[in-house]
C-alpha cells in the first residue's frame, strides 16, 4: 500500500459548521490528505494523528456561552500551524485572552475585507489593492485582539476579520475562505497548507487509486462483492475501481426500480454488460418499490423505504451468488455530510442519504465504500484515470432514490411516467443548446398539484413541472444556473406540448443554501 498518500496530513476539527467538509475539499485541492474529526478529539489522538497543520472550523454556537465547544488546552502548544475559521478564530482569540462579543449587526453574505497593517505570509497574496471580497456568516466578532496577535483585515461591520501571530504560526479569519463566494479563499487555504504547513502534495488521482485498490484487496481478500449499479457516476467509478482491484470477484446488480430516467435501464445494460464486459444481473423490481411507497408522502420515509428495499433485494441476490459477503456502494463525502454529519456527529441534520442513513441493522452483507472519503470532482478525476468514457464520468448526478425524491409527495407510476418524459426533453434541450456541460446538475421535478390552463379552446386542469439547474464546484454550496429566457420558453413549450398531463412549467431560482439542490 502506498505510504506517501497519507504521509502529509492536515487535521480539521469540526465545530458544527455546514461548511466544514468544504474545508476538507479545499485542502484536497492542494493535493494534501486531510481528515475531519470532532472538536473534542483528545490530545493523545491528535498527537497520534501527527498533523502538519490544524484547521478549526466554523460553528453555530457562541464561544462565550457556558459549555461552548472548545479544544484540548495543549493544542495550541503543539508547535504546528493552526488556522481558525469564524468560530475557530473566535475560539483562538478567547483562548489567548482576547474578547469576543455579540456583533451589533449580524453579518451574513458578501463583504469586503480591507487590509490592515502587514499582510504576513498567509495573506500576502490575498489582498489586491488593499482589499478582497469575502463571504461572512457570523453573529459575534472579536472586539479585543489577544496579546501577540495583530489585525490583518477588517470589514465595515467587523473591526477584526483576520488576525495572525506569525511567530507561533497561528492565524484566524472571520470569513469563510472555503466557500466559492470568497473568490481567493481557495488560494488562501492552499497557501496555509503548502507554504505555512510545508506540505508538498501527495494526494493525486493515481495515488488515490493505488491506495484504494490495495485497501479493497486487503478488506475483501478472496471473497465476492456485489455492487448496486445505477449507471450514475459514483456507482460506475466504484465498479471500475473494485473491478481493477479484484476482477471477476465483483458481480454488479442493477435494480430497475421503476424510478429511473427514460430508457435508462437499457442504457445501463448496454454500457456495462455489453461494452465493458462487466458481470451485471438485472432485477426488475418496479412493482415492489411502487407498492412499498404507496401512500407515503414524507421524504425521509421514502428514502428509508427505498434504501431498505434495495438492501433486501441485494440480500436476495447475494444468496444466489456463491461467497457473496460484501455489498459495495458509491457513497461519497456529500452523502455523509448531509446525513447529520455522520463523520463527526457535530453538524446539524439536513436529510438522510439512502447509502448511509437507510441501512437496517440486520443487513447481512458487509459494506464496501471505496469512494466514501471523496468529493464528486475527485470521483470524476479517478474515473477518467481508470479509463471510463468522458460522457459517463461527467454525467450529472442522479440520486440513489431516483425519481422517488423528484416526485414530491406520494410516488405513483403515472407521476413517474410524466416526470421521465419531461426530464428527457429538458436534458435533450440542454445538450442541444450547449448548456449541459456548463451546468453541474439539472433535472425536472414533478409537483403533485394541478393548475388551470387552456389548450386550444378548452380548459385544462393538469400538473406542474419544475426545472432545476445549478452551478457548483463541490455540491456543498450551489447557485442557480441563468438559463436564457428563449431556451426556457422553448423547453417549456416542448414539455407542455409533448407530455400529456402537464400544462405549466416553472424554473427554480433558489441557491444552496438556503435551499438544497434536490427538492426532497
């Protein structure tokens, strides 16, 4: 197994921010391995981890509250560089004798960071002409800087937005450099990891594959693995990675649950079974899924039902395969963070994921999740390195529960048919107009409400389709895609004219946060 891939490590301590995994992503972009752990990780474990640097995340609490999250007292005396972000900066300030107070005005959104004094090694290239756009999200601020620290930046609403103690390699920022809304934030984190912490960067696609292959072989041995193949990016890359590791010990099971996109089942079989020579078993389970979902409207219950039924089917199929003891899944980092911060248990819950929140305790198969530590763009890079076709690797994400979470409320066959056809028209037009590759994720949503319309001389009372398209780098934050009006009009016209049962199309212009990318 490669020794270099984990040789340079950054430790990220999580105080409950929804952005914490983004910090990890930015560190990975600097080709440096990192791990995310709870803020209360003890010093013995921290020393054993052996970080070259430590990053303290943001969080929803106030540092001056009784019982507020804190770190081990000896952490700042380890002699390794520390960067505090938002709550992390306030915690560092309080620890060294500074003063943190409620802000007179809560600062959330875009702000301009203004330089103050010497920028120092971390901020030297962050300011351009004495300022830099940043993204704020805080209700408290540092009022008094601790002894030994100097203020590097401030904003109109916060007198202390960036601090440093160069002699001790301690740095703090009130803003969030990890989000896309801070344009030079990625550069700042890269500077911290590479220049301040001295990491050279061993976390590359080739090294990740080498490490993953070795780990899979070590875990699985001579046993057999079944993988739930959906045709999406994650399961496809997982299949290619596992096949490279153990060859024909892998058997892929493709479950046609009736919640797939138009003609997707046949496409999956053509791509993997015929073109790639993968052993794929196709299971037609549409009736079982729709029966289990009948009358269920709550999105969490739908996810659990779909996840549990998938496991049931895999268990049934595994009983037909000699020595099948592993269930492989394409679980990735965003799945984990959106399932109540399962990595740390500190983040606020948003929604569960079928791969990490919907597995019953009695599941007989052991889980194999080779992509669990990777973000979507890392998965794509690995897919290309493994030789998968570019169109497959860069296909937009499709949720494990499929159309089950794109049909709001109860799932019915009629609704799925309408949505399949509307979505196919939408995606076809995005390809035709050249927008598809500019969009990170696009899909149609079925709304179980009817509105009045008119076609010809007659009144109609039919369903509504919502169109969603977002731009994002990491799927932790996202902005809606500005599809030109003319294209919107053409797509809407096609859907209404060609899909029976729809008389209204709307376009979703919500960003994440506060909305999520999927509607359920």
